[in-house]
C-alpha cells in the first residue's frame, strides 16, 4: 500500500482570513460563552422557596385543582403527604407503601411515581396514581377520596392496567388528564 503525504507548508496568511464556516464557529463559540453572562447578570428570573420540609424522597408536587393552598407531595416509598397553608400535615393523604417497590439505593427509579386528579373529580372524587409494584410491574390505578375528603380510601383501588417492566430504570411517572367535552 502506498501512502502519499502532502508536504505543503502553511503560511500565517492561511489562518488570518476566516472562511464563512470558521467565522460562524467563532461567533457561535463567542455567543455560547458571552450570552449567558448578559442574560443572567441581572435579577434572577427563576428562584426557589422552601414551602415545607420533612419528606422522604419527594418526587412530585401537585396542587388541589380547586384549592391552591392544598398541595400533595408524592414520596417514592408510597405515601402521598399534604401541605395545607404551608404546614405539612401528619396524616398521609394516601399510604400504599405496602404495595410499591421499596427504593433501596440512590437513583432507584421505582416506587410511587405519578398522581393526577380526574378532570371532574369535584363531582366524582376520583384520582389516579402510577407506581411500580413489588413484582416490578408498572401499575396505573384509580382511587377515590374518603368520605371526609381529607384522605383517600386505600381500599378503593381499581387497577386500570399493569405493564411488566423489563428493567428497573426509565420508569416515567408524571401524567396529566384533561377534560374533553
């Protein structure tokens, strides 16, 4: 096999005149580093505020559809806790910790993963959750509020479907329901 090398010598003048592509790349690199400094040098556009604490592996927060002072926090191990007017309530809204896969290590993506209110929940008291059960199945279930509406009735579970998970990771959980008239 014969290899032929090009022994052409480069001159500094070859590098002084940027071509269209190199000019584009230089501009893109400059903007990539300078644009964030310009955009974020003033007052922060996004901030966070501690609402409540004392949760174990919280994954999701959702507000009550009719009462923004009532929040629900999903804990990965199977409890849904409530925050009312900034105070974490002691009694869980729902506890299905005996049904869900226990997250054993950091980064474990199994457990209680999703929560959504039925679009007409005010009339029917229904809501839905998504969790990975102890047999590594994704479960989507329907539940009902209890009579006093402060907690859910854990015995009201109606499993809508299950799906065998081939692996323990990539278990998405957030879903939204909308009313279609």
